[in-house]
C-alpha cells in the first residue's frame, strides 16, 4: 500500500513576483526538507545561470536566493500517496490552495515546472487570472529540457544578468 506523504509549505514573501509550481517533492527533496533537493535536478542551476549567480547549495542559501530574486515556490499537490519520486506514481492527491496563496502575493507569472504540474493545475485552477506558462520539467529524468524556454519565461518578469 502506498504511503500518504505531505508536501512542503509554500515559500514566498510579499515581494514575490513569480510563483514556480512543481508537482510534488521528490524523495531527495523530502529528505533535505526543501524544494528541488536532488543535486541532478536542473532547477537551481538554471535559476542561478539566468541571474548570473553562484548556485545555492544549502537550504538557507536557497531561501536567501529566492527571497532576493522575488521567487515563490510551491507544488500543485499538497498531499498524496506516492512511492518514490516519479510524477506517474502520484495517486489520490489533494491539491494545494493556490488561490489562497495568490490572495497574499501579487505575482506576475506562474511557471508550471513540467507536464504533471501543468495537468493538475489546469484540472483545478484554469480559472486563475494570473498569467501562467508550462515549462519543461527541470527533473533529471526529462531529456527534453530546454534552458532557452526557461530563460524566455523568466525574462518576461526579470532582467537576465
């Protein structure tokens, strides 16, 4: 029987301009206690490269980076049954209260990190008025990753350095 796992609380502050939504934290992320904890995931490297910064390694460095860059993080799935880390293993999920979060912050763009995040978002939140975009997953399992698509999306809100 699959175990019910809980995701993380949203990371944001009142200055957040972009909300990046993943599907659900991987096993390595859950072990680290913060988003995108798998060192092979491209997430932190792509953001760091876009902003011309050193890649944050510790959870504290990651939080500082996100705050300085005005980026909020969360997942579309708040709780689910899952074994392992694959999006295809997510079952019997409960969605996060994204609408409530959007009442607290005035983001300009929601980035959906991968197909599963996008599919669940569209099924549950397609009426949200904030602009959103589906991007290729930063997961190391995604062989169709496009750095250029991520840079183009981030450039809609931020200047690249």
